[in-house]
C-alpha cells in the first residue's frame, strides 16, 4: 500500500512538471485532455486519490509519453 502511494506521488510530481512545461495552467491542460477540471485538480491536490488509467489515457491522447509518467524514463512526447 505504501509503495502504491509513493508511485502515485511520483506520477503526480511528473504530471505537475508537465503542467508547468505547458504553461502552468492545469485547467487549460484538463480541457485539452477532455478531463473535467475539478477531477484533474482533485487528483493533483489529494494525497488520497490515486492516478487512474483514464487519466493516463487522456495524457496519451495529447501525445504525452505514458512511460515517462509511470517510470520517469523517456522523453515527454
């Protein structure tokens, strides 16, 4: 359980880096991914919420390398 929470925290850190690299506007990025802004904000701001497959798929749709999100290895695009 602790390992899963740490993995989610690592992924969320990489998501925040992606948000920053794309102008720092999480709401705009959520709209680009066709994800509801409150849902995206809750993922980023809650330690209790994990990263869902739906969110990962949304990042893939906008060209983000999922391997980077999951492992920290690879290029963003």
